[in-house]
């Protein structure tokens, strides 16, 4: 009884002083990816590498990421994959963490998806595992379908029957993930066919999966990053064969420039510490009205809401920088109070 009263008092105290944070979470924070690990009580944040190395930041709170513990998790002197270490993401497969990222040779225009093998924690050391494709590709991520297994999604350079055009363009490809470093046959599930996907250049890139209420979604970035029209689109899975483009319904843009934040794109999702909320982490910039593909981009985080009627995700406008927001639910809860629920997957 005394223990229950103690936890009730502590819980009430926590609710009375819930955490807050402000954006940006990180300057020079392009292509962000984040996870929260309940058993460790840490957020882990990754961004496109600077100075030839991939760094990981961890902290107990979103606000704490601004000054969080930082370590270099990967750099590479191998000539074929030494440079342009872009868009790292970590994904847990069968109890082991893997890091998917893009790399190229020095000064090369050809970029390829690669994967590192980690350990039981995202903070564990990583070793090189392999290159996933021999064709140009960037922004690799994973997605899971309970009846089909694990798949790899990435931005590929293809001509496609979806556009009825012979020229190559950045599209979203999908392939079965036969092992963490081996792909099955690939197919295009989204191509830049709509006007909002073709500003500057026709582009689909940066795919990332989201699961909610037995629905599976993929967000992706559309149009050239060097324009202010770089924005997020949404693919909703119908439940049919995931490699068939007809199994995906496209809408967008669902998040675009607002309140001084330009080029809102290349996002990821993470769960709140208590598992009840889904949050969107993305980048934007405010220095170049025409858009920017470089170091001016910063990391932002905002909660994703869902329509009460349709259940569809609702992405609110990117808020003004320094606007105070309530932190993800469960952040800062004392041990034993937080509860985590894995994302529902169909």
C-alpha cells in the first residue's frame, strides 16, 4: 500500500512538471533518424555525416539531445565507400541493431546503400556487413509486413512505366530483405508523377515506414532538396502484394514549408517513451529561400496526430523555431511507470 501511494505521489509530481522542448534539436542536422529504447531510457539520433564520420547522439530527453552524449559510430577508409556517408538509420532485426546508410567513393557521383552490423544496443560498436545493391541507390530503410516479412525500401534511379517516360529519375524501390545485407528482386512502388513531386527535378527519396491502428504507411520526400518545395508525401498500403505499385495509395504533400521552415523533408518516426504517441523527426532550413541540400538543414521533431474518423495520419505545419512544445508522452517518467508498446503491424 505504501509503495502504491509513493508511486502515485511521484506520478502526480511528474504530470505537474511534464517536460518541454524547442526546435531545432540539432543544427547541421540533415536527414535525421531517431529511436527511443525503453529498456535504456535513451533517445538515439543520427544524421547525415559531417567531416567523413557518422555520429550518434543520445539523451534522456528531446531537449537533452542538444547537448547529448555524442560518439563517432562509423568512418571508413575503404576507397569505394569512404565518402558521402548519408542518411544513416538504425533498425532492429531479430534482436540485433543494423545501420543502413549511403556511401560513395571520393568525388564519385555513384552512391550505393550499405549496412553495418551492431549489437543488442544501438550504442554498441558496428562492423561493416555489406553493400545491398550494385545499382545507384540512397536513403535505405526497412519495412515489415507480418505476412510477407522484412523488406528494404530506398530511393533508386530508374525509368519506370509509372511515368511513361524513358529517362531515369529518383523513385521509391522495394525488395524483400532476404538477410540484413541481401536483397531479392526489386520493383518501383512510387515515381515522381505529380507536379508537387517535380520541382527542380522529379524526385522521390528518403522513404520511411510508419505503423498505426493496423495500417502501414511510407512517407517519402518529393522534389529536389535544393528548392523550397521539398516536401513529404504519403503512401498508404492497401494490404495487397507490397511490391505492386497498385498496392500503394499516394497522397501529398502532407508536410511542406511553413513558418519560416523551408524544405521540410527527409523524415523518420519514433515512438514516445510510453508507446502511446508517434513522432515525426525531419529536417528543414531557413537560410536559403531557394532551398538547400547542405549543412544549413536542422533537425526538428513534432507529434503526428490521427483523424478520428478515417484514422489517417495528420501532419501539422512545421512550427516556428523556439516555440515550446510538450515533450513526448512518458518522457521523464520514473522507473516502473513508463510502458512501451511496439507499433501495431497489420
